[in-house]
């Protein structure tokens, strides 16, 4: 046991560097992807057919294509058309696209959960459709959608582990390198799992708390 602990202490700095990259990719993907999800959720209900279909196509491609395929397409596929992305840029782009696609459905459900009577009241007051969305529907809809959005954020953090397939030096990549050098895969992967759990378990408890307090619309 002492030997394992000493190994963990030795490996931790290398894993920490990869962990920070994983957190960076997850944060950037969410910062870009959730606003995209809001835009696509609203655009998917637009009256203009071209806008509506464009949003639907982007959402379905993001949901229908596994993250691993999106990563491979952006990193290995785009260079054949003359556009080359770094492993970090491709990782953020792929995960942001997937985030936007899935969160658009979460946000759309939240927007639709706002009482119809409030929309009707806003029309009675003379508010435009845009003002109704901005002032009434979006704030309340996002409040309803917040717990599942936070839950999805944990999935994106875990999905960053797929980025090792395009040479991003994130947490799993660092763990794999150490395992290849030491052949102590069980030990290094146990430490890696604990590092993920360090964020995921408290965040899951926070999501459960928010679901009880914010998940229902009064």
C-alpha cells in the first residue's frame, strides 16, 4: 500500500498537467456549446423555414455523430480540404458541437415548460415575440433547464477522455503514457478515476440538490 501511495505521489504532477487540459477543454466546450444550444433551440422553432431546417440539421448531426467520429473528422478529415486544426482546437470544436446539439433539446424542453399563460399575457401587454423570449421565456426556461445542463456538463468532462485519440495530452493520455512506461495500469487508472471522481461526485450531489429546488416550475 505504501508503495502504491508513493507511486501516486510521483505520478500526480504529470497527471495534474493532463487534468488541467481536460478541464480547459470541458470549460471551453461548455462556454461555446451551451449558447449554441440556446440559439439552435430557438432557431429550431423559427417561422423561417430555412433557419429552422439549418438548426435541425446541425442538431441532428451533432447528436447522431458519436463524439469520437466528430473528433476524427475535425482533426484528420478537415486537413484533406485544406483546413488544419490543432488537437486542442479540434477537441473543443467537436465537444462544443456535441454540447450544442444535446443541450438544444434540454433548453428547448425548458423553454416549452414555461406556462403558456405567461406568453399570452405578454402578447396582451403588447410585447413583441423577441421581447417575450428575452424577458419572460428564456430566463425562466434556463432556470428549469439548469439541473440537466449541469448534469450534462459532467458528461462532457468525462468525454474529454476521448481526446487522447487525436494526440491531446489530457488526463487519459497522461495516464496511458505512465502505464506504458511502468506497466502498472491498475494503479495509474485507479488514481485517474479518483481524479475524475474528485469533481464528478460533488457535482452530482449539487445537481441533485438543484433538481429538488429548481427543477420544477411553480
